[in-house]
């Protein structure tokens, strides 16, 4: 049994969530954690419940990205910027 393709609206909603996640990763990497926390607030994430989990995921993702890109911050920022552009395009469908 195959699942039907997701609607454009659902795909755009998922892409909008990706934009928020990538922007948070970028804020963390750029050493602006306060901006990342603000993004959580703007996206309705309850800080008390999700804060430590989200921060741990962001830290792990940043470590993985840095390791995969030779610890070159500019290269990692470029990768995240590409992801932001792609997800932003899909979110605006």
C-alpha cells in the first residue's frame, strides 16, 4: 500500500519548519544563541519543555556539520545558507 503524495500546503508547512531549524543552526554557529532562542519563541516552541532538547540537537548538528566540512565555519555557513534558500523556496509555494 502506497501513501498518497503530500499536498503542497503540507509540504510548504514542513519546509517552513525547516527554515526555522536551519536559521537556528545558523544563529548558533554564528554565536548568536539569543537570536536562536527568540526564533523558538516566535515559532511557538515552549522554552521550558523544549529548550534543553532543542539546544542539544542544535549542538549535535553543528558538531556534525563542522566535522563534515573540515571545521571551516565559512563553508558550514554556506551550506546552511543553501538549505535556507531551498527550504524558503519550498515554504513559499
